[in-house]
């Protein structure tokens, strides 16, 4: 993948024109209510559907380049991005506040606070997956320094572990206690149990977020992590970050990265922001439920809620939640 650009698709002027026309004709529709039927893209739409199949059934990731984020106001760009997402899946909430449009930006959170989310800091983010079939990241502004994105294939990591340290691969196929970080669905506990590696329907599905596993250790009733569990996670982290398995991406303004969480881990390095607030590193995020998603093991219901193929699954679900799409980080 380092030696080719097959995974990069560039938007042309016709694509952007179609997006602009679709957005302008649906300004009366609330952003959170937009659907694929609202966003008419005669030429770009089929291209996006082909990319979606590659994400779900093929390599598991793509980079869409060239959305002119500096030519339009924030709401127009957000609607263009959300409209693209509608052709890949259905947006699901990313936090207890019901945000369908997320903001990856340093807003001063403490990365060492177990209740805070690392994406709201400038701290490094270890390789992980998110709670949705597909995650999308649109770069509005890159960092002054650092903030490099990277991806790794979880089946490749698993295969290597089975070949070299099968006992540690087996550890990651057993449940870990995971913190919900205060975002607790009705009737659920503050923590739940889920393995990293799952064999189901002839596929390997991976669910991994080490900071959520570590955060669960704040609860007295949660067993302490064993030396073997720590060694297994250390090895997975090291392999994902290694030159053998890591593919780096330097985001440019207007780049959109889409990843299939079930087969791709993603990470980012620590970064330094520009001093001007308007130039701070800022990504817009989507979590999408794929209508043609893969079958998921029943254990994922603890994290995804609905898991049936064709259902709107994944996201953070809590009582009293109102779906919204803020245009600024909160």
C-alpha cells in the first residue's frame, strides 16, 4: 500500500459541483435528518458506493481527497461531508450528547483522566477501533507538527501473533473488562466484558480500545489485568505501530479517511497546534452503520446494541439522548 495510491480517490470539479447542488437544495432539511435519498449525486454517488464496497468487502479503508474546505462555510462543508456519509451508511451517535457529527480537536481535556476521551486532547492515540462499522475523518486543518494518522490490518496482526505468540493471541480472544466512561445505556453496568478478537461467520472481527480497558481498572470489582493480558496488549500495540504493519497518512485539508473498524485499527501521533485558534488541528468525524455490513458475533451486542445486518447498529446510546450535529467542538 505504501508503494501505490490505489487507496486514494480524488474528487474532481464535477463531484464537488454535485455535492454543492445537493447541499443547496436541502438547506431546509436539518443536517441530522439528511438521508441518501435527499443527497442526489448522479455521478459521484456510484463512485461512493464502489468505495463503500471496498471498505466493507475489500481492503477496509480509503482516502477521499479534495473536498474544498476553504471555499465554503462550516455548515456547507458539514453538509457535504454528512451527505457523502449518507451514501456509505447511516450516522450513529458518537457520545452521550447524541453528536452525529463529531469533532476531533484539542479542547483541553486531560488524557490521563479515565472519564475523558483522548480525541479531545493533543495526546497520542494508540491503535484502536471505534463503536461503529465505519469511521470517517475529514481534515479541516492539519496540525502545526505531528498528528500523523496511521492504520494497520487487524487480521494481519492476528495472523502474525498466531504464528509467533499463539498463547498471547489466545489471551486476546478471551473477554476483557471495558469501561463505558460514564456513557451507560439503559439497564447496563458501568463496565462490560468483550474480547479483542472474534471468529464469526468465517471472518475475524476485532474490537480494541486499550484506554477503555485500562480505565475499567478504576472499579474495585473489576479484576486486575494479568501480566499475560498486559503482555498481549503490549505486543498488539507494538506490532500495529511497527514498520511492518503500519501505513501512515499525512492528512491534508479536505482529506477524508474512511475505515472499516472490524478489520482496521487506527491511531495518531501526538501533535503541536498552531498558536492561532482558527488554525488548530480539527477533524470532523462520522460513525456510520453500514446497511450491507458484515455479520457480527452476539457478544458485540454489549457494545453495539443492535447487531443484525441491515439494522442501524453501533454508536453510544443513553437515555434522554437528542441527536444533534454541532458545527463547533463542545
